[in-house]
C-alpha cells in the first residue's frame, strides 16, 4: 500500500511518497540526510555553508565536499546546455535585486531601492577542478535551483535503493521518482503554486520515471524600487527575466535536466517552445493569461504520461 508525507523545506512544500507504507521511515531518513547534506553545501543564506565560503574567498581556491562539487558541476553543465540562459554566477544579481535572505524577510522590506542591473560574469569564469573551486573576486554563485533538483534526484534514488520500493520526492516544483512506480504511475498535479490545495486550479498527469520540474513567476515575487521583481534572472541583463510565461513544466530523464530546461524556457520567452521542441523535451508552457501550450509530446489530456 502506498503512503505519503508532506513537510516544509527551504521555504517550500515537500512531499515524499513510497509504494510500500512499511518502508516509509527508511525512505524518510535517507531523504532527510540528503536534504541536510545539500543544505550544508549550497545554502546561500547560511553563512556557514560551503557556498558562502566560496563566495567569500575573494578569488582564492577553496576545497569543497563531493556534494558541492557535484552540484556545481551540474550547474555548469546546465549553463553550457542552455547556452548560458541558466547560469550559476547570478548570485550578485539576486542580491542586487534584494533577494539576499529568506523570501519572507525580503518581502518585509519592499521599500528598498533597486540599482541598475548589469550582465553577470558568466559561467566560464568558474574554475572547478575535482574538489577545488575558484571564482573571481566580485563574482557570487547561486546554486539554488540546481541544488534543489539535485537533491530530489539523489534522495529519490538513494531512498528507493535503501527502502527497496518505489519513491517519489517532490521539493517545491521539482519532482524525481526512482524504483518501481505504482501500477498506474505516479499521479502528479501541476499548479502555479506548490502550496496549492486540491481544490485550486491545476492539472494532473502521471509519470513513471525520471524527473519533472515546474518553474513559475507567481510565487517568488517582491517589490523593490517601486517595481515587482522575481527570482529568475536573465544572465544577459542581470535583471529578472521578461515575463512571457506564467509557468513552464518540463519532463526529462532527471529532475536536474528538467529544472534546467524549465528555467531556461522562462528566460528564453517566445523562443522557448521551439527550443524545447528541438530538444524533444515534453513541456507545458502557460501564458500569462492562463492559456497553455504543449510541445514535444506533452499530453493534452489529464492523467496521461508526459513523454
């Protein structure tokens, strides 16, 4: 019999599902350990994290954990795969926009100013050699999106192996599954808001493997300098990306790949649909007015399997 448990993590709603309720506690312990390990490595808001050490190193080389090196490696791969649309050197741009602490605290001081943005340094300036990292003085990394998707992938895989059953891990809009799926697949509800209740607008689909990620402009928003800002930064400008899509959902072989593609689509705007189609990534793109566009085999009917 399947079982599920909801929780809060990194200011988001999380969800753990297992195909065998008797194995829930094993899966839960493994997932908690993975979340803790990634948080210790990549939490931008924690001064004791490895990411904070790297950002404070003033151009010096820093030795990091295997977890940090792997997350940064995925972030650099995502930057290359998206033509620089998803770039880990946007940390400084996020700070300039006011996103330098927990979102609730950011919103509480919405009257602050917003300095003119400028293009970010770009991912090629980051040096990753094995378990040593160096970023130039003045460059600030942000690994938030990649780290969250990485954690979902890693937790699902390791929990499934330890528990000996199928596992789904959802962290906000990032979902990863591993092990044998339920006979009718994992039912996943795609909404604008990860906190949405069962009575709120959304679409339900099923997945059997890989990952699914949804990027959205509707939740992480705040006012600064008299304008609304959001957390998805266009590296080419250093400013929040233009608002063409309300949400983008992508299914891929892993949650990391799905997250990189959904984030890139938000930044690419009108060009996103063709970009996703060219890469055969099943996707659902929702315009600001709520109308949806599906590409690359994403189902048009509910309860079907993307891809």
